[in-house]
């Protein structure tokens, strides 16, 4: 950064570098496959989820003794009650492994991205598309399993419609069903990417004002640095909340889609 006569530094270059840092780059190759930083961190998050589950499972007792196991058990119970039982209803138990895995993986991926030097796997469309595709295939599979192939296709349009309206409503309902794949992927990616971009910009602005305060060593230049530091602290806390909310939204929507696909009406 170069100093100018203005109290602010030239931040165009750092912001451009920040934007480029979100681009997918190859970390290493495994034969013909290139592993990007997002794929690399995805595997790390998968391993962390597996470790968390295995460690918590060994420490679960009738009378809770481990705070770590109790925390994981509380999270699972929240998924079971709010997403499984609440959104699917009868027969939700068999869907709990999928929903719990989805929630904990997305939550951990979002949180890992908040650690300096780490990348959030959900910060790229490749990973969010894969997650959305898993959810899409899952609820359609169980819809077909519950109603049969033709029965599931017919159930896309609500029952009781006048016959001339059935093809029109069926088309719009089918389009709405297919678009779920897009909305699940883009919503998660958009929120995580935007949040990390904002945090990066706030960090640059904080650095700008801190360097300016050091250069001029005056109270007037120190105050903006303090304000921007408080801004980034607040934004970081908000991003922590967003990390949880996006895991919750993605999982509960998946649960709702499973409920709609398998319901009798």
C-alpha cells in the first residue's frame, strides 16, 4: 500500500487481491485430478466431523459427564426435534443420519472458514452444488420409494384439481421442484461468500486506519481505527451467527423437502 495525501490508503489493489483469493486454485494433484483449496478443506471438515462423532459417541453416558459429548448430543437432539420430527413427522427417525450429517458438516465447514488462514468449503459453488445434489437425490429417492415412480410423478401436482388445470399446475410444480437444486446451492454459497468478502473488506479498512494512525500518531487518526476495529468485531460475531443459520436453513429445507416427497397428500 502506498500513502497518499488522503487519510485513506489506496485500497483498490488489496480489495482486488482479496477478490482473487476466493478463486479456486490447485493445491496438489492426485494423478489426473487437481485438488483445489476448497476440496482440500472439504476433506479436512469431513475428517473433523467423523472425529467429533466418534469421540462424542464414546463419551456418551446415561448420566452426562463430558461437556463435549453433551454439546454434540444437544446438537443432535436439536436436529432431531426441530428438523426431523418437526419438518418430516412420522417416520423421521430413518432420515436422521442424513440430516445430522448434513447439518454438522455444513456448520463445521462454515465455522472453519472463519479461522484465519482456512478456507470454507461452502464458499465455492462446487461444494454447495454437491451438497444440494445430495439433498435433491435423497428426497426424490425416498419420494419414489414411498409412492412408486408413477405415483410420485403424479403427486407433484396437488390432488383435487380440475382436470384441465392438472398439466399446467404440474408443470409449474415440477419446475419448482427442480429449482430447489439451484436455490439450495446458491443460497448457501452466496451467504458464505458475501460474508467472508465483507469480513475481508472490513479487515483491509481496519488495517488502513491503523497504519494511518501509526503514521500520523494523533487522536483524530486513531479514532477511525478503533471504530473500524469494533465494526470488524461485530461483523465477525454476525458471521458466526450466519454460519449457524445457513447450516440450519439448508438442513431444515432438506427435511421439509423429504416430508413433502414422502407425505401421503
